[in-house]
């Protein structure tokens, strides 16, 4: 019987499909997941969604400072009773509440919250994150320009960090078994590979254009009232899926310049 199978049998806790709960059952994968995180003495580790604790039981042995955020009432009670003061437990919604201070992030992310959690993660300073996500989501994280998987997520991650798929994890390693395989992915922050005049404008342009990825850039920006005219906007007749992040940066700089000129009048 797997670690997770034993815990389900002992506790009577059943994963909820409606909450997107798929518990990892392979301890070898959990060992590698923890190993990829490169946790060092003094690191402050954050785990979102510990579930039955297949990662948590390993983290408490090596992390000097571990915080877990768990939304599910039953699972939060189980983690709290099992590990006590060996970790800090926050019972709440990781999408909505502020993250506590951390520099390493380790998580098996439910698919339903993968997007908001990754975008939120990028707002914080940290050394390294290693996340388990569904394979299709992982492919969006590292997609090449022009790919159907190329997205706002791809561009934001590229701007903020080095992102790498570490290994595929078959769906058979989870209980209940999901419909698709998963991947372990590392995220390591680094300086942006290109500069922009205003990061907020860059992220806004990226969001607006990917929200309307089939439209021309100029049309999307005018529709969002970010510009009055596409004059002097580079790639105005292109579509966002064909542009590299640095080219999206050029668009954002032109939008920012127009806004600055307008405000100075």
C-alpha cells in the first residue's frame, strides 16, 4: 500500500473531486520534489495545499521554518494535529490571503488554483519554487512564441524567472487518478532579460492582448482604452501570439510614452 493509501485508510479522509484534490501516492516522487527545492539551513519554506502531508512529513525534517496554507477544514485539522508546533499552519484560502515571509516555495497545486497562485507567487521575492502542476499547465509555463500554449503566463514567467520542467509524473501516481499527467516545474527568479519603462504597463498590455489573442494588437489596446490611436505603436497589426516578450515590451513602452505625453498636456 502507498503512503497516501495508508493515510487514507487510517484517517478516513477522502480526496474531494469537486475541490480538485488529487493526492500524490509515490514517495519517490515526493523525495525528488523536495530535493529539487534545494532547501538550506535557515530557509523559510512555504507549502500551499499540504493535503495529507506527503511533502509536509519530509519538509518538517529538513526545514527550520515551515508554513503550510490549507483551505480544506478536515485536512487543516489533520495537518495541525499531526505536526503541531513543528510547523506554522494557516487555515485559509491561499489565493486570497497574503503569503507569509518565505524564500522557498514547495507545492502540489490543485489545477483550479494553479494560475492565480503562480501569478501571486511572482509578486513575492523568493529564491526558488518547485511546483507540481498538470502537464498542460506546465507546457503553458515554458511555451515558445507561436505555440498554442504561449500565453500571458508564459510571458510573465519569462520576464520574472527561469522556468524549467524537471520531470513528468504519470497520472497513475495520484489518488484519485486525474485525466492527465502532471509535471514538476522549477521557478527561479532572475533579473528581467530586457528593460521596460514601466512594469505595470507591460503586464497590463500583456494581459489585455492575450485576453483578445485573435485580435490585432492595436485593436485590443484601443478596445481596452489604453490608447486612442495605434499610431507609433509597434506591431499594431500583429497578434500577440506571434510576438516575443521583448517585442511586447516595446509595445508597452510605446503605450507608456503615449500615456505620459497625454498626462503632460
